[in-house]
């Protein structure tokens, strides 16, 4: 069986012209099969990829898409809970729903154009409201981070994730644990931008640091330049990893959803 798999492997050397080959290694890895490998040749700024032919074709297409002259993008992300969503009275056309997220385009705003969620919301004085606004200036094809929870309490939910990923926690003093989303925007052309979004949990403990990237609930959206898009967790009653990352593992009472509004603008 192993011999047959080895016979099915091929390799390609992809010359990188506008990016660092070393930087692209981690972006190519998720496209590999379980027996594929990718390494960077720093001297020639190339990627050596070994895998099955069908995977090599996909990787070549992906690299051609992101290996372009750098373009700067500004991403504005706003995280808020269901109470704020209801107060904002947004019009959203929900056009995609997966296992973890629902994605929609903003179609109506009560105060005109532009999703300015810093605007003070009306009502809900006694309700628990959560609003985080962050901005990120990033190069197309590079990966940045938005933090949704800082100094997260180590409760049973966090311990379950640590345990599942083989992270030892007994007797360890955690200095800080954070949650957030890794975002990789890629300019596609014709004013379109693809955004890959991956939840993550990072930790710093006893002088060591690390992170868990939850690739199994990764989502991608394609937006127009300057378009407002809303991404929502599905119902958060019970265990829901996406909602845990959104909320920073804060306590939740009853049912509700968390929302991630995103706007990407090409700067140059």
C-alpha cells in the first residue's frame, strides 16, 4: 500500500516572483493530502511540492492567485452579540449557511450607508451587550489576526480543547489565553476579494506559547471592494466552538448568536 502511494506522488517546483516562498509554506499546507509535503527553497525563492497530481494542480492555481504584486487592504471587523444585532435593526440577506456559520450581505441600514457599528445602540440597557471593533492593514495574501477574547478564564470548555489537542494543562500556570480569528484576504480582480477566516485559541504558559487553529471550522467569503458582510454563528445553545471563539469563552445564558461584521477596502 505504501509503495503504491509513493508511486502516485509527483513533484513540482514553483518559482515565486512577488512574495517570499518561506511565507507561503503555511498557506499551501492546508491544500496538501495526508502524504503531501511542501518546502521552501530560500536560495531560488521557490516552493518544492510533493503530492498527488490533482493536488499539485490545485496548489499551482492557488499560488498563481496570490503570487502577485502586493496590494494593501484595510479590514474593519466588528464583533457583537444578538442583543446589539437586534438593536441595530440591520437588513441582512442571509445567502449561505454551513455547519458553523451563516453569511449574509447587508442590504439595509437604518442610518444610511456605511456599517458604523460604533454608533450608540438604542435600548437593551439591562441586557448583556458585547461590541468589539478592530482595524487591520494587511497585504493581499498575508495573514492577520483579530482578537475576540483576551485573558480568557480556563474553564471546562477551554480544558476540553487543550485536552483534545494534546496540550498538557495539569500543574501548568497559564499567563494568558486568548481567542480570535485569523484572516487571509486575497484580491481576486474585478473588485472582488476572498477572505479566509479561521478561528484560533492561543496561550502563553510557563515561558512557552502556542496556538490551536481550528481549520475544521474555517470559512471563506467573497466580497466586493468596500462591501459590508455579516457572518453569524449558528444557534449557540449547548456546545458550539464557533460561538466560544466569538465570545471569548464568556458565560452565555440561554440561546443567542454572535455576529462578525467585516468590511474590506483595497487601499492602492
